[in-house]
C-alpha cells in the first residue's frame, strides 16, 4: 500500500485567512475570468479560480482588492487571467480580511 497525504481532503475550496497565513508564498495566479455565485447567505458574490501554492481555490476579492485589480489590470476580468496577486491579512472596515495587491 502507498502512503496518501489526506490533508487536502479536509481543506475547503476557498482562499481563507488561515490559508493565507500558512502560505509560504502568499501569492496567487488568476486562472479564470471569474463568475458571480451565491455565498452561504445567498448573496451574489464575485469569485475567481486561482492557484496558490500548487492548489486551485476559489478567491472572492473584497472591494479594496477589486479596485486595485481594476486600476492595474483593467475592468475586464478576462484580462486578469495569468496575472498575480500578493496576499496579506489586514483590517478592512474594522474586520480581518484578505487584501490582494496586484504584482
């Protein structure tokens, strides 16, 4: 029998504060132009498929990050595919949040 690393089996599908804090690179590469989808509360949120440390995850950028992405990469999200973001955990409107900075 071979040894199987099962850590990924209990990880979520989203980029989380915990994932960013534990990430050795703290960088993502955008893999999709994104789409609108309902969150747990049923609100429509924008999300992108990204790769972080060799794992594909869903990233829902906050307004601060979206504005920075639009300023650097344009308003059309299709132009963002292949681009990168450096991620950090910081405060946005008094809450802990993931902040992405275009690279």
